[in-house]
């Protein structure tokens, strides 16, 4: 029986082939949000780099208790898990933050703090010549009337929007990074679209995690909303290629990072239902989730002009790998 982290390292090995990691040789790296989906994959990449002989010292911050697979990756890479910002680093990847609407709406003040005060604290911790990647969100486009967003666009929501703590926190985090960028610090923001894949926890409340949870535990998928809103989904392996390239080689202050697999929430649920062999139902109510945005896709021309076209993992293949991961996760919990 293969190890639960095998699927994570399979994706990480593909990422290593697509990115020039030479700037990290001899570096001290600090990652926030190491127990999340992105943090897990950042750690896996660094672990494989160390096994290939690269000299890297890694510190991984965690707010919640690390899952056993996070601990396994950290132990394999001889990484230090901690709950505080270290005294300094050559590279900081700020991936911490509540990305699940059901979580950040319950923790608005902390959501804002993580994206603002903590971002500034991390920038101050950088050693001379250091780099910081701020994982922002395509949520900053919320309220935009266009359905396709470029880096020069921005949303029109107010501070009283249902998701303002997340949206405004990301915008302010970007503004902080840009202030440092203008003063000569390599601080880059990545506006991440809907990213999914192996590495999520059992209780992940985002749409894909919820649908897979229902399929595996209830034997059916029931949508609470109509699910007609469109979105673009990006498999985590593809997102990691872009994030690492932006962090290590990006020449602009902000980049869109997303996929090209456009689908409605209902279509995603139906794909998961088809792969899992379960029924999918949705209400006739035409309304969608409160606060959902109008942007359906991101303009990826900037990142592709610098790093080349991304050969995206098809949505169905990505969903199959995610279902395999979550099925193994449930088996481990039950065992």
C-alpha cells in the first residue's frame, strides 16, 4: 500500500522539473500556513530539493495542529515546525490565511491581521536581498463587472461586503508589499484563483472538499445553492509551478495565478459525482452563495509571457487525484 504522501511528492517532482530553483541553494526559507494545501506542497518541493543535494534551511509556521502527513514531510526534510516568525530569512512565502469563506467570515479581525500586520512583520524579517511571496487572491476582483480579469483590474466591493475581511485584507496586503517593492525589496503578490488538489484536510469546507466529503460519507452530493456561477479551477501542481516561478524569478509586483478549466459549481459537483458513482441534486432556487463574485476567469497572459504556457492538468484528472487523496485520508482517520 502506497504512503499517503506519495501523491503529494508525485506532484512535487513534476514541479521541480518546471522551475529553476538555483536561487534557493544555500538559502533560509520561511513558510507561513504550512499545514494548508499550498503550504503542504511548498514543503514537499523543498523536501525533494534537499534530497537532490540542495542546501536549504526551512522553517515552517503552523497555527493549527499539523496533520500527520505535514509532520511526515517536515521530518523527511528535517524542517523546523514553529509557531512564530523567525529572526530572518532569505525567502518568505506568506501562504497563511483563512481561505474558506465559512472560516474567515467567523474570524474577520484575525483574517485582516494575517494579511496586513503579519505581512509587514514578515517583510521586516527579510535579510538584505531577500524575497517575499504574498499569496493574495482573485477575490480582490470581487465586484468587477468584467468576467475576465487582468492584473490592471480591481474590484468594486465596499468594506461592508459579506467577505470584506478577506477581500480588503488581501488588497491591503498587496499594498504593503508594493510599498516595499517600490523601495527595492523583492516583494511580489500572486492573485490565486480557485486552487484544489491533494493536501487538504478532512474538514475542508470549500466547494470541492465538501462535495467529495458528501460523496464519500453520504453517498450523494446535495448542493445548497443553484451552482450556476462559473469559475476557473487550477490544480495545485499547476499553481505551484507558477507560484515558485513568481517567487524566484518574477519581475512584476503582481501576477494572476489560475487555471483555464472553466466550469460551474454544479458541473464540478456532477464531475465528482460521476467519478465517485453518486447522485447529485441541486435546488431550483436561482440564487447563488452570498458574496460570490462575477469574475469567471483570469487573464494569464502576463505570467505566460514570462514563463511560458502552462500545460494544465485537465479538471477531471485533477478531481480524480483529489478524490484519491481524500479517500485515503478518510481511510487513515478510520484506521
